[in-house]
């Protein structure tokens, strides 16, 4: 039997393999709510413009509401023969209300319908990601305020560089996630135009009111070019780009958590709620949630890549290739959302082992720069010379196998006789971080101020 929705010119039905490759209902059923909302807005506009009768429109809206509740109760029978969510809903509508159902598709095509449904879905998802990024920033800022003066080693090349505060380290991620949030918001703003009424590709001869449907669906305006409206998917690609950057940031933090909670570092303790054990090694507590957040990044980048490649060769306007956008986007955006939730839980529960961090912060001659700065400030040495002198003192420490603040004054004076014991006042890690008061620096005063600024901004957002 040929397709009852579009099979007028077909003598035969599709091959089983054709149905297999063509049907999208297994995944695009996710769009049922958006599809029904879009159809209701469309038919109300058709009635307003007297393109369909009020009576038919009421029947259609009533039928669509019935379908919505059938789907939500799990009573709806989805059919692969009906390909996608649009035709599944319309066919059921015909069963429920009879021939009036056939009027719903006036001045519309599945091309503008799917573009509208998908935009609505992506828009909701961006709003969720926006909230989730806010939640993560909140827990990071709270932890940062609490640990504004706890020192840890700051690294470059994963070598001890200079001491920083744990709060400062956490706030670095708040900065990153806030930029991610900005990108999510930009994407939402740019995508918020309604394709409905672009019809197949050229617009329609019916006297529709596109502003009315756009407004009913919460869009800022209708799209201005019907070809563009049905043929671009940049809105979802942009969402996936923003998601990819978020995933990259999440993955870096996840990687740090994995390293920090190893026995060798011992900087943090993860809660049982976000760890797992080993089936053979009873002593193990593994940071699986962090590892999985790190791993999800691959599939999120993958979905972005898939859509970029899928789109790059398509002539205007719609091509069926574009049906492949949904599974990828659903998976990529669900993955980033899950990763955000897992990271928020992990950070909330994370307990820093401040003693271990502090001990590590003092190793690796991490206050050498403070020594050099002292030579510049107090002895008036040019920084390059101070760097050299400090290097020689570090050499003595290495040779003697002691930390920098344990090098005897006499040894330092052999390198430069003008050095006094005042120098020891800058060699402790606490002094070191306290001195970093330049704007954006790691001093506890700065960190506390920044953490409070974030917490205030986040509270304002929620209000
Ligand atoms: N399921 C289709 C998709 O997701 C809907 C649009 C079909 N349009 C068409 N001209 N065959 O892209």
C-alpha cells in the first residue's frame, strides 16, 4: 500500500529497507510536544485569517490535545510506516476528527514544520543548559569563597610553578563557564526566529499571518527568507558548538579531579555518591563520574562534526539529509546536560584536603619568583639579574636536598652578600599568595571579593 499521507502518485509501497532508512519516528517522536504546539498555533492563525473555519480549527485543536495526552500517557501507537512525528500526529488526528484533519496542513509543509519543531526543542534545551551552567557556577563560587585562602600548588607544564589558592583555581572555571553561558544565550537569541509559513521553500499564496504564529510560539519574529528558513540548521550547530566548548571546559576540570583524587596527589576527596569501587581490588575508590564527564566530550564534539559535515554540501533548500540532524543533536545536547549535572554534584560534594595541598604548594621551589621579586624590590636589582641569583640559590637547595626557605642565610649571602634574613618573610606559601594582590591575582582578598561578586550576580540572575 502506498503512503496515505503523500502516496497519491505512487502505485507501490516502500521496500522494507526504504522504510528502515527513511523512518525517523524512533527518535523524532521526542518532538511531539513542539509538533503539537506548532500545529495549534498554525491552525489558530488559519482560522483567524479565515483560511479554515473556526469550527474546523476547534476540532483540530481538540484532537491535538487528545493526542498530546495519549502520547504522555503512553497510549499512542507510533507507526514507522508513517515515517515521522509530523505524519504520525496528523494521521491520528484524522482518525480522531475525520476529514477536518486534512485542513491542518494548509499553507504549511513538513519542511517548515520540522524546522519550527526543532528550533523549539533546541531553544528549550538551551534554556536548560543556561540554568545548569548557573548551578555549576554557583557551587564552584560557594566552594571558592570557603577556600579563598587555602593554598595549593599552581602548575604550568604540570610542574609546580607558584602557589595559588584553591578558591582562585575554582573561580578560573567559573569564568570559563560564564563565557559558555554567554554563548548559550547568544545562540538562543540568534535562533529565536520562526520558520513556520515558509512552507516547502517558497512561501505560500494563502494570506497567512506569520507574525501571529511566531508570537504564539514565543519567537521574536518570523524568519525573513523562506529558503533560508527551511534549509539551514546553523541554529542547532551553534548550540552544539557552545556545548562543545562547555564539554571541553568540563573535561579539563574532570581531568583535574581525576588527578587530584589520586593517592599520589591526594588533594581532594570525592564523595561516595560520585565514585565507584573495583570488583577485584577492595581498596579502590574510582572517580568514574569525572572520567565519564571527560569521556562524554568525544561524543559531543562528534555530534557537532557530524552536523557540520552533513550540511556542507547541500544545495538550497531542504534535503532529506537534514533528517540526520536530530539523533546527533539529541545525543550531543543530552550528553552535555548530563555531564553538567554530574559535575555540579561532584563539585558540591568535593572535599579539599587542605593540608596536603599546602604541603605540595611549598615543594618544588614554588616561591622562587617571590625571592626574585624581593631582590628587585628590596635590593633594587634588575629582574633578569634577580632571576639569575635566585636560580643559583635554587641550585644550592637542590644540591642540599632542602626546600627554598630552609637554605641558610650564609649560603644565600655567598651568592649575593646583600641578602638579609628579611628575605625569609616572602618565602612561605601563605606570604606568597597574600602578596599577589594585582587585579585578577590569587591573593585571598581578591579571591574572596571575586567569589562574592559571582555569588551576588548569580543570585540576581535567579531573582
Ligand atoms: N522527517 C523529516 C525531517 O526530519 C521531515 C521533513 C520531511 N520533508 C520532506 N520534504 N520529505 O527532515
